[in-house]
C-alpha cells in the first residue's frame, strides 16, 4: 500500500527519537538560530517584512523531537513539481474561507499593497465569490525542500497579560522602549553610543567602532534602561515570553487594555532557554514546551533569572494604537507587512522565498488530534526563525487557548504559492 507523505513524516519522527541527546542539541550556529521557533521559543521580529496529500491523521511530534525535526527540515527549499489548478488542491473545497476576505481587505487597504496586489485588489469580489475568483485567477505552485522531506508549521499568538503603567511592587518586570543610545549599523548590528553622543550623528564607519549593545544580563543587572519603562508586567516569566512572541495585550488596573509590539532589539544572539534546561538536566528533551519551561521557571525562582539571562537577546517595545486608528478588536497585532494579523489566515514566512503579501495554501494537520488542516493563508508577517520556502508560522489569535494551540503546533507541512495566471512567478 502506498504511504502518504504525512505517514512518512511520522516515521521520520519516530526514527528521530532514537538519536542521542547530544546530536539533537548540537546543531551548527545557523541551524540553532533557525530551529528555535520549532521548539516554541522563536522570536517574532515584526518590521516590513511544503509534496502528495496528507493522510487524515498524523500524530503530533513530541516537543523535544520537534527540535530535531526542525534542524533536519531547514536545509534548502525550492519550487518542486508541476503547477496545478487551485481548485484541485487537497482540501480546497473543505476550506470555508472564513476570515480570508477580512485578511485580504486589510492588505488591500494599505496605501501601497505589495505586488501583485495593486491590480488584484481592484478585482477583489465579495466574501461569497472569493474562493471562485481565486480558483479562476490563480495557479498553485508547490514549494518544497530540495531533499523531498516535508516542511514545518509552527504557531504563534498574542498573549493577554496584566500590568500597570507605573511600578506597583518589586515583583513586576518592565518592558522598555528602545534605548536612546541604541545605534543601528549599516549591516543591522546594534551598538551602544557613548554617553552624551547623539546616536543620530553616529553612522557609517564610525558606527563600526562602537561596542555592541549590552546583553540581557547586563541590561537587567545594571539597571541600564531606568526611565525607559513602557509598562510594568505582573509576571516576570510572562514578560520574558513576550520578548519571544513580540507583541501582546496588557490589561491595566482601570480595566483598559494596552497593546504593545516589537520596536527593536539589542542585536545580541537569540538562545532558546529550553536547550539550557535540557543541558542542566532540569527537563527531558521530549518534555520541553512552553508550558513546561514556564512551570520550571516559576518553581525555581532562585535560578529563573540566570536561566532567562542565557538568552542574550533583549527586545524593546512600543505602544500600539487602541483608539480610532486601532484594528478591529478581533484582529491581531500588525505583522511585518503593516497589516493587522487575522487569526488562522495570517502566517509568517521567509521573505527570501515567499513574497510579502503572497496568497498561499497550506496542507497540514491540527496539533490537537492530527485531523487535516488545509486552508488559504496570506504571508503577512516574518520571524527571525522562519527560514526557507517550506516553512510557515501560523497566527492562532489572542489569549490562552490560542497560546495553547500555538505552543503545540509543530506539524508536517506542504505549501503552495498561489500566483496570478499569466504573471511570471517571482
């Protein structure tokens, strides 16, 4: 009997379990950077920013195995196989399209929608006719890895936290605005300007002579950013993971909600602290997920700071609109495209392989029960850990349930680029 690609992916995961822990957690630097999100700790870095059919059921890979899977899935990706009609894609007829028109309408409302959408937006029909229009107007181009292995889908979400605009007690942790002395070099490096120097006046070759911006440990232990606090969060562990997610909502004491989003970072390398806990013997490799890490940190307050500070990367935040300029309450934070993310319709992808704003179709499985999850999505975000063509990060929405699902999402993936008929594929 012919085995489906999803079955083959599951077999690969089972074989991976037998590999040694050392092999599983000793990837090269680049793979270390790329696979962190698959372990549930990938950083969302907003700024302008997988194959044969899946079997009906695929068991979810244990989180520790997902690290290994991610490391093996991140080698080169490419267009593979012939194009096909959009309405011939697996599960196309099962996708209700709910939310897709909203996601496209938000994208078309941009002052300058990304190519090829300026012309397409003028043709955009109503919700009831949308799927028919896509099937008639677009062709499906499969994106796949060069080695034929399945791609990888992970997930992210917008947490809802509690806090205050002013510090109320010593147990709170601040989110900081970008530092006044942060200098960005031409190569994207972040440096620290000398005291009394206007960072805007430092550029070119001079920027290359400056020291790198301090690490997480140096910032926190030295109180280097006192006075730059944006908001104080009640839970330091949740504050750390907000650095990972990149955006969230904060419920304030008066009942109002403050939205915060990524503004910049210190330029230091990212390190997944789940790896640190495995190296310490604190967690087994197959038990590592976001909830397990949070539980360990809260149960070991005397060690938590040191573990979190193993991640040298530090993220700075800005307040997002909540008035008339804010997106609808059911919309997410703005992604790298500048569009409010739509739950289950917005994905983060690698802009080196997928054009920003591109319409895509994903064939994957649900993280809870392995049932088919096939739907049209839009590339409206990017993440530092999302690399390659056969790679996507699905935005699940806001709140605890979205967070639970996002933390479990490490699924085999096939993906197609839906590109207008008659236009040269990028």
